[in-house]
C-alpha cells in the first residue's frame, strides 16, 4: 500500500514538529512518497530521483538570496520531488512569501515545521516503512518490464507494449515525440468510461499524479513517457515501473524510427563541443553532422524546464535562419550550433536572436546566443561565452514563472564588458573593483533601499541621455535629475568629461542585472 504525504505528516515522529502546509495544499492530498531525505545543500536537486519528501533546517535558505530561494523551489519541482518541509526558527523565523508563491505556482507542497524534531529519527521511522513498499514495487516493475520485452519480441505494436505497462501500474500511459506528437497510448484493461479521469479543475492534483520520463535512443532524446496514475493507483509504482520500461521502449523506437546518421552525428558533435574534446575530433564529426568545419557558426544555450521538448522547434528556427544546425538536450539545458551564411554571419545571428524572442518558450526559460565562431574549432569558445552570458546576465538558472519576464533571450555581444571582466578578474577582484568605484552608492542603496546604482547603470547605458534614462526607469525628468545629483555627490562629481566614466560604467554593469 502506498504511503501518502498526509500519512507522514500524522506520523508520531513528525507531529511534534507541528507541521503546517503553506503551499499547494490541493496537491498534498494526492501526494505519495517514495523516500525521505534531509539536506541543507541548495544544489541537491540533481542528486534526487523524484518522489521524495525533502527535509531542511533552513539555515542555508536563510543566508540565500530571494532569487536563489525561488530557484531552489523550481529545481526541486522539475526534479519531481514530492514535497519540501522547512524547519523555521531563529535562523529562518518564517518561510519567505516568495518561496510560498513559487511552490504554489510549481505545484509542490511546501510544509513549515514550526518546532524542532530530530530529522534522523523521522527518516529512520518512515524510510523503514518505505523500504518494504519499494521492494514490492521493484518486483512488480521487473515483472512489467519482462512482459513488455516479451510483447516486443513477438512484434507487438507500441500501443500493445504500453498496454502492458498500463495494466501493471493502473495508469494512463502516453508516449509522445520531442515535438509533442502522440506516438502511442494505453489505458488499463479494467478502465471503464471516464471514471477516474481527473477534471480540468483539479489541475494541481493531476500534476501530482503524473510522472514524465524521457526516452533516449542511442543517446539522442527521442520521446517522453508520461504515466498519469488513475484514482486508486500507486504513483510510486508508476514512477519505478516507468523508469524500468525506458530501455524496452528505446528498443521499440529504434526498430520503428531509428535516428538518422546526421542526427546522431549532430548530437555527438554537440557533446564533443561541450566536453572540450580535442580539435581533431570536432573536425571529424562536423562533416557527418552536415556542418562544414571552416564555416562561421554560433552557439545557442537554452535553460528551460522543457528543454527536450524544445529541440525540434529550435532546430527548425536555426535551419530556417542559417544553413545547418545540430542540437542536444540534457537535463534542463538545450545546446545548439547554427551555421551562418558566408558574408551574412551577423545578419543571420541577429535573425536567430529575433527568432528566439518570438518562440513560445515555457515560462521561466532563459536563452543566450554566443558570439560568432570562425570554424568548428572555435565552437567550444562560442558555447562557453553563451553560458557565461547566462551566468553574468541572467543569474545562471531558469527564470521562475511570475518573474520580470516569462522568458528571456540574452545576446552575448551585449555583455562583452562583463565577459572580459570575468575572464580578467577573479570574483574577489571583481567585488573589490565594484566596491572601490561604487562603495558610497552601494551603502546608500543598502541602508535606504534605494536604486541609485541601477539608475547610474541605465543612465550610462543610454549614453548619459537623461531623458531616455528617465523613460526607461519610468521616472519624471525632475526625479531623474534629483537622483543624478545625489549620485554625483556620492561618487565624487559628474563623471562626464573625466577618465572615470568607463570605470563607473563597468562597475555599474557588474553590480546590477542587465535587461535583455
């Protein structure tokens, strides 16, 4: 019998913590658990497998920025973590409202533990119960996987193979292509009518009962398996059985729709560029991927919760604007190379930027286009600079829904100064430089919650055009003049006509996030 989140919250080891659900209460009712973990590490998401209740004491969250806290929520949600429980106390008196909002939007139950309990005791007690359940699930999953293999060996269709999985898990099973086109589907044999299908109004509960698993063929992401557990079914069993079924489905897809040589070579080329493979290997892979080794090209990086599903759409855009393209999706990153036309490299690059900005990317996506590389040997440099642009211009993580923009596209060329500073100065030197140039402004902003540094950057970005800067900041011109007067008094006078202008501009850009 599956163990639910509600059961755990009522367990004698956890009730002394006085748990209260602060977000996604509707999801919590349907949430089933696979395991319980405890960690203070904010970068824990890649190490989790999904279905966990994560316990944290909140010390790391108390010291983190609000942006990092929101990113933490979305990373856990994307990984399929079942719920997050945060212990509040002296370090973190309450759960920040930004985290509550992010958890509600992401559909991950967020629980406040208002009193201290030993996490070790909770994990020992609950995980001992989950171990026996997990062992039974593994046995059922192995039987389902064997039955699917038998069906495949007898020439069964994808629908027949999925029907075996649907019967074993009590879930509606759907296999779709990376572009979202349905390839096959199945319902349990004992499913009757519409009974059990989740109404649209219960979207949060529907999300809690749905598991998504990517299927790769020869290392190339080719499809997505979705299992929607029907009422009375076991979400944990569906997750385990679906994971065990991936290899069988990959074999079935390989028989029916094997990836072409060009696509395989393109994925291998991107992986080689990303890993810093020696130049001779890039020269070898590029022609097989349809990319001339001496061609001018540009790297594109997209960080998005739906990176794998974007692959086909992005490749179509790159092929339409340039000549050839190759791409590879892994975790939350889509990497791509686009060949630019001879003599029109910068025109094509501008077209790629414009095209990316028109795509209907998942909310929270952030993208970057690297500088033009002359030949495949320079592709790793373009890719590294595109990634660096995301780090210096976008905070290095996908944007959560509800942020300033649903998705953003950054131009590496617009961040040339920041990239130069990153390569030339280490983090301590960059911080010291900003403090030396803008110390008084930073102190003023910190003490009075003002935005003088941001005002200075916008003004300098506009070429010291006060009227334009006022429009961008939505200020009256008089208010803008008053801010500039205050800025000049704090930074040693009007920098125009002095040698300080460039240094102040660099410091202001390093100190504040940039718009797209």
